[in-house]
C-alpha cells in the first residue's frame, strides 16, 4: 500500500513538472511578454559616478539588452567578447545595451578596469535592488527587451555561442515585427 502511494506521488510530481515546463515554453513563445520592471540608476564612467541617470522608460523605441554583471564576477569577464560582438554588429541603431553593475561599488569597478571594455552605457545598482526586481540570482544575467520595454527573453549565465545565436535570432524576429 505504501509503495502505491509513493508511485502515485511520484507520478503526480512528474505531471506537475512536465506541465510547468510546457506552460513556460508556451508562455515564452507567445506574444504576451511581461513588462520589464522600471528603474532609475546612476550612470558611471571610467572616473566616477555620473550625475546623469538612466531610466527604463528612456530605453524604449528599439530593442535593448540589459546585462547584469559585477567587477568581482569572474564569469562576467568571460562574456565581454559576446557583448562587444553585439555592440559592433548592431550598434546604437539596432540594439541598445545597458550594462548594470549589481551589488558592486564604484571604487571596485574603477579599480577593476572593466569599464574600459564597455563602449555602451554602464549603470550602478549598488544594493542589488534592480537585479532583485528582475529576479536575478546569479551573475551574469541578461534580458532582451523589445522596443516597448517588454522582456522577450532572458539568458542566465555567460552569453556563450549558443545563447548569442539565440539572442541574434530574437533580434531578427524583433526587426521583422516593426
């Protein structure tokens, strides 16, 4: 009797997991994207925190890649070539990139020299509140937003070759939606 309850429990658990996976895949492929959480963060330069800020609402109008990283994150360093490829390929005209240094300090970022590697805007999320609003629990983590500021896709971990191809495929779809 006990083993039949165990089997039934396992079957129900498998059914729940399978249906959850199916639901996520259907949601991800649908045109009903979730609006990205709003934010306002200070921009940073190679020298200091800028008096300028960036808000999500300023990024609307073309696709945007929001990339969460930190100066202390060794994995974040491994995706710099992918980000530079995107910047050089799509530039400001077809893709905005906003790099958000999360749970970091301005001094550590400047000391790391990692700002020099980024030709796009870099913002500081010192306490990690924006990362938390986006559900970021590991760095690096990137989000692709459409021109209306809705999340089209997310990429947990390093933007490796496979994720980069997926992201570029999404960009092609977005350019055809106009």
